[in-house]
């Protein structure tokens, strides 16, 4: 009775640990084989029968029998009349195709040469992989100038078939090991051996959950392709047209440029005062005192040299001229 109660408790704890393992990310390389457990023997993989009674089972053969798993993605940038409205149309198109919008946002881009602001938008969608080409055609058609409005376009694909086949094979092996350990736990009467088997079961269950999540990610990524779309206002790409002369507009633009120049100057002075002055002031004070000391030293040397020359040369006194006698 106690043994059965202990087995039920351990199985219940195993189920709880399996639920909690979904939030962990343990790697398969950390897996320790349970071959050291008493009574454990790995289940050999079923080989593929070939002519002549021989068998062969390799990863390359399995890949050849498996459909290719390719992750497709695309990027495109087009010019449209109103980016905000076009983004809504793309969102509605995505929902109608059975996809979904991953994220989207809009912003304003300012042309400082003219002082005008233009709308821009970005939207990332995921659509069924088999509808990727048709979706790209419909997005190109939304351009204001047709194919001429396509600014940038790129499609890429990543073949993950090897990763998918390898992960599936490892998952099957782990599930087989889990089944044998469950049988071994029921036949084990020693408490220490039962706890060892339970720890191995917990470790294997964590790795099964991680591999299953990775396989599901590959399947979902292969089934749904991503498209990154940038929408640019058509007006921002048009060349400047020279119309009638408008003095008020010229004055306004000149004043704006003058204000911007003044702002740039003030910004430079503020940055200069905050970043450079704390270093330049001590440096300037040090240079000032150094120059002052050098000047004082040079003056002292000059004074000593003059005094020395004066002491070395004899003093010659000139006779005073005789005063003429006064005429009587």
C-alpha cells in the first residue's frame, strides 16, 4: 500500500514538473543519458527495410522523405498618397487572407529644406506562406504609381528542414526513454532507485517540452510568412516645382531659416558650455599662471644680466667743462 502511494505521489510530482518546465529553456546538450539506471535499455530505432534484407536509416534519407521546411519573409517599401489610409487597407487585407498584424506605427518626416512634414507608416504582417506572392502583388498595386512606386523590395528564405528533422528525431528518442523510465519506476521497490528514476524522468520531460516548443515554432514560422511594409508619402518624392513668386512665402522661409540658425548657434553654445568649459577653464588658468611665471623668470634673468654687466665695467667720469671768466 505504501509503495503504491509513493508511486502515485511521484507520478503526480512528475506531472507538475512537466507543466512548470514550459517556462524553462534547457538545451539538449545538457541531457544526461539514463543508461546508468538499473534495468534501462535504449529502444533501437526502427530501420527502413531495403532490398536484400539489409536496413538503412540516416538523417539524409529522412530529410529526403520529409517536405522541405522553409521560412519565408519579405520586405517592401512603396509610395502612396496617404500612408495612414493605406496601412488600414493592408490590415484589412491581412485579416481577409487569414493572417494577422504583428505591429504597426506611423510618424512624420520633416524636410528642413522646405519646412514641410510628410506622413510615413510601417506595418509588419504575417500571412499564409502559400499566399505570399499574391499578397505582394496586391501590395504593389496599392502604390500611387504602380510598379514605378516600388522603392525597395526583397524576399528571402531559410531552409530549416535539417533542424526540423533532427529535433523530431530527438523528440521521439526522448519520448521512448520516458516510456521506459515510467515502466521502470513501477517495477522499482527501492526508494533511492525510485528517486533516481524520478529525477531522470523530470529531466527528460523538460527536454521534451523544449523540443516540442521548438518544433511548433518551426511549423508556425513555415506556415506563416512575414512581410515588412514601409509606406512613404508620394508628395515627399516629387521634385520641387517653381511656381509664381510669393514674397510672403520667401520672407517666412527666410525667417524660419534664421530662427533655425539662431537655435543651432544657441544649442552649440549650450553644449560647448556644458561639455567643454569644465575642462577648458582649469586648463586656461594653468596656462595663464605658467606664462606669467615664465615672463617673471625671463625678467629676473634680464635684470641680473644687466647688473652683472654694470658691475664688471669701470665707471668713467667725464670732467666738467670750465666756466668762462666773466668779463670785467
